[in-house]
């Protein structure tokens, strides 16, 4: 089984945004995507981020995932101010603390499931024998034991997303960012993926931040954060799926 995330049991916030703005362009062409966001996410939380297109939720996720930086305000990850890190330091933060799952799976088509899952470990410099074993355990954890040698073309959509989740959790990330993880799946496969993510959140302590348009999928989260016009319009406590 995958080892629990290092932050499990730590009640300090893993993510803090204070007055974060993001402006694209200058002068009359300037577009304000975020207009002063305050957000706290504790270790072990499961947050669904919702809002219409253009509401700022994707911009916020890009900042949280260290793929973009704020125009002003502060983003702290485990108490470290991310805006003061260099590009290389942000890349190391992504590599060692964050996992990503995307709507389009983003698997390498000519590469086996096992090799796809190994990729983050290659970037970390994990020795071949160790990373192969870790990848096998991650695939088993998502119910794909025996499918290691299959390429994405030989897998269903649900199985491909399971491979993508195994790749995201193989190194026990502190936070898993999921961008519409069930967007390309039917309702039955979507429930399977959400139940799987719930297990990783509950049993391994992996903090999950998920963008979704689907209220049924958002119901699996413990908290829902709704964006509107570049601000957080509403936050709701949620029971989540047990």
C-alpha cells in the first residue's frame, strides 16, 4: 500500500492564500482574474472548487499548483511563501509535494501503465528497481493489479484515469490537485474514481483540491468553495462520501 502523506495528523494549514490577485495584461487590456482571494486548506481536507467559466477557479488552481504566480498577495505552502521561491524551487515543490490528475488523463500513449506511473519517480531520481516496485504498488492500490503492461489504448477511460491517479499518488504527495477528473467518464466510472479518491483522502491523509462543474462529484468533498467573478463567493461545509 502507498505510505500515508507526511502531513497526516498535522492540523496546521498546508495552503494559505492571503489577498491573492492575478492580473493578465496591462493598461486598458488588463484583465483581473482574481480580485483578492483568502483561502485556507488544512492537511487532510478534501475541497471541491466550483464556479462558472471565467470565475477564476482555474487561475487559482494554477497558482496553488505552482504553475502560475500571484500579481499581489501571498501564497504559503506549509508556511513557506511560494512567491519568494525561484522557478527551480517551485519546480522542486511540485515534484516532491504535489500530484496532478487531469480530465484528459495525460498519459503517454506508447508507454505501458507501469511506465506511465513511474514517470514522477524518474524525475525524482528514484533507482529503477525501487521505482518499479513503487509503481506496482500504486497500480494495485487503484485496482489495476495485472494491467501493468497494457498501454492506454488497451485500457478503458476509467482504467486510464486510474493509471493517472496511480501516477499522481505514487510518491505520496502532500496535496493532490484534480482538474475535472471525471469529465470524460460516464456516471458509473465517475463514481468509481470519486470513491477511490475518497479512500486516498480518508485513509492516506492526502489533501485533495478538485475543480468540478458536477454537483454530484462535489458532494464527495468535505468542503465546497464557489468562485464568481474573481472572488470566493461562498464556502460550504459538506458531509463528503463515507
